[in-house]
């Protein structure tokens, strides 16, 4: 199952258990939750193609003590109703779980309108968010279930790109140890990073939770490695976490190379995810070259 | 009830004067005053001691600018100390030019940016429904110019289709919308399945009747017409 299918089946089950849970949709994925809606008509809510209302309804639900889970494509979940996220969740002092699918370019041939590489950067402008970027369906299921508990704001970014195996531990996990520097792979970039760094003398950390940023984990890895040279590989806008790396090493001279979706051009190509990986330097070969050039 | 209403309402000019410094108040600064008073005095089942009660009625001030009347009514009803009114808007006050629900007791939503209250009210009704709380009312106040914001029209449509009889929208119509609403504001709600009532926004008995007469299985829009904005 894909991360999205796993999320939807997870919600189908969770709605039976917790009467405070509600899922809010804007048509996307409504068919997959039709059976759940028959069982819980007041807690599976489809507002139609109304994304401002999508977020505001979540805010209203939370104001009455419900735990809303809001889902649509990333561009329509984060970018289109951004002021509703800022005001109807954060400023009201209430929380929701926002679960996007589509990521930066899962729907590559749908074009720019369905691509959302800026989502995590936008969420970063708001205080007190947890951001999960699972790299495997099993991670997605775990992170969704953990997010249903509590009342904080959580953003979960699901993608059709996934790694072969799940890594379920919290914090930055060390998957490879080396001496020339540290590569941080976020979510679905991991398998490409592991292939790109195979046989090289670098440490590879894996993060499926990127906010809060595990600065202590990164510093510990750097201390073991002995070199404060870091490559960030993120599946969304390049450098989104650069500020957090800078903060982690505020008292240490360090070097940083940020890989991710390029900021400098409006990519108008269609094709598939692999074409866009190539366009943004997020394919295995480009990552290998960038790491080799930077960590020597 | 009548006596309390008269004496309480008579206190409002003094409370307003604490904020404005003037004895006399323009129509614009008090466009919401009668509506707010009728709601808190005769319609809403809410009090300072019940703000954590899930079964309380909710009032959402969507049009957050010009909140003097709101603060005056909250002070008259014991939600805030009248002594706080004089320095409102200062760095030391918790009463801002737009109300903040995280700082002011009795304030259900933080507002200021237009077009958020009605959508939040829809979510609140859905949340009450999901918790089998079918009695509490959710009343949201918007301005006629605020209806320019498209987010309201997303909300008006869904509320009608969801037959939200717990929901009341009161539109303060002081003819301030730049492009106007040909055929009237009420039509925008009617066509989506709302019950609509157009009343004199200064006639407290008419307002009370408009707010309290039943509207089964449909949301209610009360268009409260007041003096046009200068």
C-alpha cells in the first residue's frame, strides 16, 4: 500500500476507536473514506472543493474539543489556505493534524499547479509545529497514529516516493558511519542517499521527523565523525532546514551543502518523478556528485 | 428582565466613553451595539462562569475591527473589568484593536482578518454535532463589507446544505461594501437554503424576535440594517 492508502485505512480504523476524532476532506480521498462516513457521518466531513473552509472547519472543530485530521493535496492544504492555517489554527490556539499527499512532484505530469515543494518552508513560518516526512508506509502509519494523540499542530507529508524499508525509531537515526562528514537524508530521499554514499566514508543520518529538528542528534553525529561538514538532502525546497543546522552549530565553525528542490527556476516540465529528481539534482548520481565534491 | 435590560443598556454609553473619551458616539462606532446587547442580554445562554461549559452558546465576532461595543457589552456582563477599558489598545492592555481569544475572557475567536468567523462557526457547529450537543447555538457577527471575502461564500453554501439549525449569522448592514449586493444581502443566504430575516438593527425587540423565533432544519441569517457608513 502507498503512504496515502495506508493513511486512509489507518483513519478508517481510528475513527471507530476515538469519538473525538474527525476527518475533514475537500473531495480528495472522499471515495476511500466512504465506508467510514457511513459508520460516522458526523465525523467524516467533506466540504467539497473549498480549501479555505477545509482548514476553518478544522479550527472550529478543535474549538469545540474535537481532534481534526485534515487531508488533501499539499498545494491545496498548505499553500492555498495558508492564512486559515495561520489564523484559524495557530492564532486561535488550537491544533489539527494536516496530512498532505502529492509532495513536491508526485503528480509530475499534472504540472506546477499540483506541485508543492514550499509546504514545509511555509509551515516553518509558524510556531510550534511538528513536521513528519515519512519515507515508508509503515512510518506513515506510526506517525499518523502518534499525531492523533495530543492537541498540537502536526503536518504529515505523504509521498508516492518511498524507501524499501521502514525506519521507525524517533530522532535522527544513524544508518551509516564515516569520517568525512554527515549526510542527513529526509524521508523518501533515503534510498537514493544510501545508494549515492555507498562505499564512501560518510555518516548518513535518517529523519522521518524534521520538526522539531534533532539538533542534539546531528551534533552527536558530528562529534563522532569529527568534522562539522553537513549535507542536507530534503525532498522539498533546498535549504528548508538550513537555519536549523546553523542554529545547531551556532558556536562551531561548520560547512553546509543543502540539496533539495531548486528555488531558482519555475520548472515547467511534465514527465514523471524521476524526471523531476533529475531536474532538481535529487537523483542518485547528482547526490553522489554533490556529496563527493563537498565532503573531501 | 425588562428593568435589567434598560439599566444595563443605559450603562453602555459610559463604558464606551471610557474607550473613546467622547460623550457622544458616532453611528459607525456603535453599529453593532444593539445587536450585541440583545444577544448577550436576551438570546445567548452564556456567562463568565460557563466559558468552559461545552453546552454553552457561542458568540463569534468575525468583524473584529471597531470592538468598542463588544468590549463594553463584555464589561457590562461581567466578562471583563470595566476598569480595563480606559487603556485599551495600549501595550499594557489585553484589549486590542482586534480581540484575542487567548487573552480576553469571553472572547470565543481571535479576529481581525475578515472572512474567518463564519467558516469557524461552521466548524464549531459540526464539532458540537459530532459530540451530540444539539442545543447550543453558534451566533456569528459579520459585516456587509466583510461578505466581500470569498471564504464566507464557501461557508454559506455548506451551512445551508448541512441544514445547520444551530447556526445564526447576523450581518450588520451599514452599506459599506464597495460593490454592494444587488437584490439584497438576504438573497445570498436564501438561495443556499437559509432562513433570512431583515430587521432594523436598532430595534432591540425586533432583533430579539428575529434571533429567537424557530428556524427548524435551516441556518438563520439576520440582516441587521443600521445607518449607512459615512
